[in-house]
């Protein structure tokens, strides 16, 4: 069974709780919500890759959802749900950030160091 937790310093806890449900449904049963998009690692950061941090493009609540037939790889936005998978317990995930708006720009800033810190806390707490 997949376990999804949320970092206590998450930006917008209410929305994070809703995305946690959607992420769990996708990871556990492969049911992809129309609010979740392309998923991937941080290819341009070795440290973030080593910390098992991923980002998934999301639609935020006031945006129209993606059409259910649109392939996941084509679902792109400027909003990320950032999460990590535990290295020892692969069924455990933690949502560590919602990067919105301007996720692409924010990904070029020192905020990446905060993502690393949050992920390392998660990796070391078991």
C-alpha cells in the first residue's frame, strides 16, 4: 500500500491534501487524474536526483483540467507538485512543495536547496 505524507512547511496545505489523494490514486492504482500531468526527475540537478525528488506538472484548482485522453507526457504547465520517494521504503512518498506560479523560473533559484533539505529530512526520518 502506498503512503503519502506532506511536509509540514508545504505551501498551501489544503490544496496539498487534495493532490496527495490524487498522487496516491495514481501511484497505487494507476488512475491518472485530469489534474496531474507529465512526471519526471530533476534531470539538471544531480543532488535532486540522488535525493529521489520528482516533479509532476499539475493544473491548479482555478484552471481547466486536462482532457482525460491527453497523454500524460503532453500535460505540461508552469506549476509543479514536488515529491520524493523513500530510498528504503519505496511505498512511502512525501509531498515536499507546490511550486506555483512560475515553477520553471522558481526551479532556477535557491529554492532547490530548500527542496533538497526537505527531501533529506524525509529520507533520514525512518
